[in-house]
């Protein structure tokens, strides 16, 4: 069957306006949650002393967060057609981003931070006088796990739309 392109966004020369239907859609609400919890993850890690594999966790979280911010902004403004090659495949782009990058990298980052929290579990004992990173690593791990679940839900939403032969994200 011939591929039907998604409906075009507003023209590139037109005035900018918010795509309110996207903002109220399940994908728009999931994106807001991903951005909020993703920021909580990387701010928690970046605000504390980190070393070793936590560098990768921070890199992965910031990379996915920035890409999510770009997807959210383009979708909110209805300007996905401005992205070469990906704009005509916007639902597929969102699907791959959510399942491959979002779930994959946040699951890895959550595992890393959970492992680091486990390594620091001794320092939450009463009477321990040194600076303890257990709470920060555990908080980042919880935020990362919830964020990975949000990416899984948005990926499944995009997949269900794709399986229903719909080409738009809403």
C-alpha cells in the first residue's frame, strides 16, 4: 500500500502558534513528564560529586533530555516538517526516540545510579560523619526509573498509532 505522508504542520513562513491539540494529547502530557523527571534526574546527579560510570549516566540523561526537548518543541509548534527526512516520518521518529533512546539510555542510567546507591548504602547509618551520596544516587535512580517508564508508555502509544495505520502523533 502506498505510504500516506502525515498532515503538514503550519507553513514555515506563517506566524508561530501552539499546537494545543498536541499539548492535550497523551503524547504531549507524557513529554512534559519526561522533561520534568529527566531534568530532576540529571540535576540531581550534576549537583553532587560523581565519578566513574555516573559520567555516562549524566551524559545519557542530558542527551535524551535535549532530544526530547527538541521533539516536544517541534511538535508543540507544529514545525516537524522543517526537519529534513525525519519530518515526513514524525511518528516513526518519535517511536524510535522513545523506545531506543529513551528507554534504553534511561534504563542504563538508572541501573548505574542504583548500583552506585547500593555501593554507598553503608553511609546512611547513624553516626556516619562523612558526606553521604546515597540519597542523591537513590533519588536519581528513582527519577530515572520513572522516566524510563514514561518513555516506554509514549513509545507504546506511538507504536499503537503506527499499528493502526495512523501517521500523525495525535
